[in-house]
């Protein structure tokens, strides 16, 4: 058996920690997904009267935000700490859990990820909370359809939990 290599790789620092670029990319990606899915679910809830989107409400919006955060923490949280919000980054710095010198980069990545997600929502056909006709063929609209599916699944889970709780109360 050969010994595993301890040589540093281009993917991490010599001590195995993620590089600053990897941390910032993880924060930008996490914030992008959070804003895209979360704000996309709000747009769907506002437009709940549209065919196929009926029933979206504050619970499905909340579940979508929560699921988006959970997924991104599992996906990239080990790289950057999974802040995805400048307020969380500020709190981590104030509490001493991260160096102040990292705060501007984290916040810049988070704001950038949020702006790009907002642009995708806008270009994908969501304007003022309403779906603009003709957006169904764009790549951005396909991403929004995935967000809509997540919101619909969140609503389905909410209904199943409600039914389960009613069954328990009735028993």
C-alpha cells in the first residue's frame, strides 16, 4: 500500500483549507440560489392566480427559502461557512468567528450573487411579480420553471404535513 500524497493541490491551500477564491465563489453561488429560488417563489405567490401556480402562499414561500438555504449549506457550506447574507457575515465578524479582512470580499460576493439572481428573474420574464408572456422559451425561464417546481413541491409537502397533523388530532 502506498502512502497518500500530502502535496498541496491547486484546489486548496497547503493546509487543506479552501482558497479565498473558492470561498467567495461559494458565497456568490449560495446567495444566487437563495435569491433566485426565494424571490422566484415570491413572484409565483404574487402571481398565484395564473394557471398551474394556484395555491402558492406564504408557507410555500417560506419553505422555498428554507429549502434553498439548506441545500446550499449542504452543497457549499463547508467551503465558506454558508453565510449567503451580508448580515450573517457581519454577525460572524462581530462575534469573532471570521476575520474582518474577509468581510468585504464575502459581502461583495453575496451582493454580486444576489444581483445576478435578480437579473435572471427579470430577464426570465418576472417583472413586478407577474410572468411576462413569451418568456417560456428562454434559458432563464427554464431556471424559473425549476424554481416554480420547487415552490410547488414545497406546497405539496405543506399540504401533506397539514393532513398528517389533522389525522393525529382526529385520532
